[in-house]
C-alpha cells in the first residue's frame, strides 16, 4: 500500500467541498426551478447522493488526521464563485448544469484515481459507481430539445459558460495549490493538457444532451 | 396481514411531501444561515436523511398502485404555507425549527404507526429509528443559550409560533381530508386530543432545548 502523497488532503478537500456545495445548490435549484414534484424529487435524489459522497470524503480526510473544515477552506472561494457565476435561470439550465457539473467532477475523480493511495482510490471508485445518477437530466433535456429545437443554441452557450468558468476557477486553484496540481498531472503531462481532456469530455457529454459543440 | 385502511395513501402522501420539502428547506436554511462548514454539513445530514425517508414513502405509495405526485398534491399548499410562515431569520431559529419540525413529524409517524397495515408500519419504524439525527440541534441551541441566556425568550416565542402554525395547518388538513383524520384518531379519541398530545410532546422537546414553555 502506498502512503498518501502530498496534495491528497487538498484533493479530498476540494472534492468534499464540491460535493457539499453541489448538494446544497442542487437542492436550492430544485426548489426554485423544478416544474413538478417528480422533477424536484429527481434533482433532489442527485443532491442527496452528493451529500453521501461528501460524508465519505469528510471521513477519509478525518482519518488522515486532517480537519475537514481546514481541508475544504481553500476551495470555498473558487467553488462559491463558480456557482455564483452559473446560477441557472430556469429548469433546463438547471438540468444542464447538474449534468455538466457532476460530469466535470467525475472526470476530476477519474484523473485523480490513478495517482492516489489505495484507500483513497477505493473511495473514488465508490463515488464513480454512482455515475448514472444524473442520467435523468439527459432524458429530460433531450426531450425538451426535441420538442423545441430552438432551445439548443442557448443551452449550448450555457454549457460553454459552465465549463469556461470551471476552467478559469480551476486554473486559479492550480496556481494557488501547486501540490494539488502536481498530484493531478503525471510525468510528461501538464495541467493544460489535463484541462484539455476535461473540455473534450465535457463536449462529449454535451453531445449526449443533444447540444452542438459550437452553438 | 391487514389491508391498507382508507386514508393510508393520504397519510403516506402528507409524510412524503413533508419529507421532500423539509429536505429542500433545510438545505436552503443551511446555505443561508449556517455559520460554519461543519454546521452546514450537520444540517445537511439531517436534510439528506429526510430525502431518504421521502424515497421510502414514495416507493410505498407507488406499491399501493397510487401515483406519488397525486398522493402528495393535497398537502403541498398547507406544508408550503407552514414553511413560508416559519422561514427562520438566523441560525438559532433554523436549529429550533429543524428540531421542532422533525419532532412534530416523528410524533405524527408515531400516532399513525398503530393504525396502519404491517408494511406501512415497518416503514414508519424505519423512519423512527433515525430519530437521533436532530440531536445536534439540541447541543448547539443549549450551548448558545448557556452563553447568552437572553436568547431563550425569543427562541421560546419562535418555538410557539412553529407549533401554532403547524396546528393551524393541521386542523385545515383534518377538515379537508376526513379519511386521514379518521385514520389518526382511535375510537373514543378525537383529533383535538391528538393535537393536544402533539403540543405536549413539543413542549417536552422545547424543554430539552432549554426553552421555557411560557416565554
């Protein structure tokens, strides 16, 4: 078994706060924008799953002898800023954000998975097993675009903004937390290439939603 | 095994919507009022548990061949009105509301437990097993009152308002849904006496928080 490399507390901290705040924001978006109780419940289910991931991460941080609040603290600013810049204006934007945001987070878990100790990897795999939870968003957005194809342009722009703001916050985090950035890039790789991979994966997800990559 | 008596779909519907909306409101209150990430996480944990209860109730409703949205629909108005009338103004009000609201709901489950079919009773017992989850609120409110005893008067008034508004909504629901009301009262009992028991239990919980029953 490998020891926790430097940067693991940062990695768990950023993921923990991302899950905690996604839980709270998705719940808020469900209250504000869901057009029916079934839709509220569907997005609520995704939110509740984020809370369960948060708990796993918090417990893992504590088991490393690190205070979870301290581990999360450096990432509160950038993640709150991302959510503030990407507050959805309606239900379709809410769904695209839930799907895109969850997808970016899962890519980030996958990037991290190969570079951490065994116990952290087990946790990462447990979270990744939950991947299908945002699938309901694909079906609902797909149906909405089929019904009214004019939605597709503005949602494609929205999806671009979501990933653009995420990369911009991500670059600042990488500069401020060099150990975390080092953990996320393998030898011969660099952080820019990792961000390019995330952007490509985002594009594939947006295609799955039925959104063009160039609006 | 007893068949579902009339009113059970109503009972499960009111509880399901109460859990769904508590989940969403507590998440919102955590975002708005929690003074630290640990507090946000603690109230978030209670909210996530409410979502898990909602899922149990929704599945049970569906297994009775009833549409969960239809079962919840009659109770959306009264429960939304209760939450609108009792939006907490700060973190201590949030905690008292979470503890009082969860407590009233659990009393309601207990009243119901003796009068339903076996499968519904299993579900009720599963929810009741989660009772300790709002205990963190008792500790935090107790500590705040110890530190500043002047908080106790206004929080006692707040607790009264919480239960007063709940009874007022409850009476309207009992009038509008006679089968539900009948389910909740045993022979020789009446709904007023049930409300009196709920009020007494509320008073005991407020005493546990360190709040006087007469402010």
